[in-house]
C-alpha cells in the first residue's frame, strides 16, 4: 500500500529495486525469528542467532558512549533532546541493533523528540550524483478506536527561482489519511484532525544566504559493508546478509542435536506375551515385539548413543563461518556445553578484524547522529523551540578491548605504589562509597603510623 501510494500522491517512484525490497523483508523476517527454513513439522526450529549477532554488534558499538553538545542555549536544548531520545531505556543501543538487522535506519527529529524509522517505513525517491539522498517519503501510523491513521511525509531538496533569483529550498509535505481497514490507506483528511496537528501540511525552508542544503533533515545510519543486492542503492545490508546460508545450517544442526537429545531415552523391546491390555497405552520408549517362546519371553534394553560431541564440532564450525562473514574475528562466537551460546568475554588487542568492524560502524553512527542533531537544530528554528546559537558535538566511545580484571590489577598496583590513593581503588572496584573508602584508608594509615611509632620507640 505504501509503495504504490506515493506515486499517485507525489508523482515519484521509489529508487530501491524490487530485489532490494525483498532482501530487506527477508532480513527482517530472519531477525524477528521467522526465517523461511523453519519447519516445525520436520523438527527444524531457529535459535535466532541473527538477533544475537545484531545485539552484540549494538552492544560493542554503543559501549560507554558519551555525547556532549556544548556552546550555547541552543546546545543545552540539543543536549536534552539527545539525552531524552538516545539514553533513556538504552534506546540508542536498540536503534543500532535495528540498523544491524535491516542494514539501514533513519534518525528523524519530529519537533519534540527523535523517531527511528526502519527500511519498511520509508522509500527513497531521489539521489544526487554522489548517491546522497535528496528525496524520501516516510510513513507513520497509529490506531485510535476503530480508525487507522496514516501520515506520508515527503522530504525533498529543490533548486528554484523566485523574484530574488535562484534559491535552494527544503520542502516537507505531509498528507494524512483515515481508514476503518488496516490494510487500506483510506480517505485523505486534514492534518488538523490527527495527532500530527502541530505539523504544517507543507513547509519550504531556505537558508538566510539562499545557499543549498548539505544534508537532509535526518540522519541515515547504515552498516559499513557494500550493498551487493542493489549496487545503485544508498541503503546498507544487514550485518548477517552474507551469512544467511550458514545461519540456516546452524539452525538445522542445532535442531537435529536437540531432537536427538529429546529422544535419547533407552528403547525397551518387550515380548507381547508380557503385555496385557492395549499396546497403545505403552510408554513411547517401550516397543512390543512378537514372541513365539512362552517359556522365555523376549526382553532387551537398547541404549542410544548421543553424537552431541560430533555435532558440537559442526555447530562451532558454522558459528566460526557466521562470525567471520559478519565481520568478526575468528572464534569470536563459540558454543560451550556448560554455558550455552556465548560470545568472547573480551576482545583481545590483536583481534583487529572485530575492532575494525566496530570502528567502521561507530564512524557511520557518529555521522548519522551529526546529521540528526543538525536537523533537530533546524526544527528548533522552524518551530521556535530553542534560542538561536552555535553548538559543538563531542563523542566519547568506550574501549572495546577493555578488560576489567586487568584494569583492577593495574589500579591496585598503582594504589600499592602510592601513585593513587587507595580509596580511589576501593571506590572504583570494590563497591565502597567515597566516604567509606576514605575512612578505611584513614584507619589503615592511622594503624600503620601507630605501628611505625611503636617500632621507633622500641629502638
């Protein structure tokens, strides 16, 4: 409905090919745990390892991230927007996970906050010569009672001429619809009759110097790997797009192993002469056999041998392929019979492949956030949301090679050497408050001073 509607609404065609749309749909089905290879009738389930890869990617990318906006009252307003939109309930981490799953997400200011938009809710309609987006339609919707409301928001950059000469304008057009059927767009209605009433049906934005726009009023976050589905598309590929076959094989291997374990109980073969009543009431592990020797009724217990050790080797091989094809270092993902599916507890300093992957994703994330913050500042001007002023954005990302045990030992040694006070170590690593740690240090120093005085007096 969305794809077909924008042509009649705005007379534009989506840039993405049908192959790209199909790929995004497939990635999102796999991420949601409903891949095409699931066949419960034949015992094939999914462990949804695609989501595990996306979760781990988002965790490392946003590890200890700090975003500071400074420079003016405008900066203070932007900082609050960033804090509310990105940090509450680990939203940014979740948004990065969606980006890893769908290949692309868009961070779009809405005047009061930030919307995160997955690829199934937007259509790119125009690109410049560098394949930068200069036209796009977003879809938003909500339900109220028995009515379904939809908004199509068309953004584009237009070079125009007016009475003062050439000018570049950023134009946003909103069209809203109401329907009693969730599968139909329905009838177009005024935007004032919807929850989007604070928005204008159409607005044209231009700079004071009438110059062009360097970016759209949103940030586009993509995975760094090249898109081999649609080379002409600016959209990214799911982080696991190159490892789908391996994920299918992993699910099959896991399902076979699970079936074998579930059915590993001993089989008992029992003479029909020892069974009274209906045989259909027998436990599933007991099987009736025809016997012709009433003096020595047949009975045999058959133990089933599990092949879990061999299967685990195959599972770990698929995990190794998946990790590598997703951009991680060899051996990053592993299956252990004691702890289950786990990731490496630390990224060693020589795991350059993993480090480079996360750095590339962080670079793309920072670029998208820069564009998002710049767009929010334009909205602040448009709707008079904050005072005019300059701002500067600084980013601080956590070290993915960080190891707490090594850090603890280093700090402890620094405290023992007197380089830092012991209370700092106790506060950082042993759970003491600053007051408690300082009191313990004071008591220790007092005790050591008393002992030193005692030894001095004895001499």
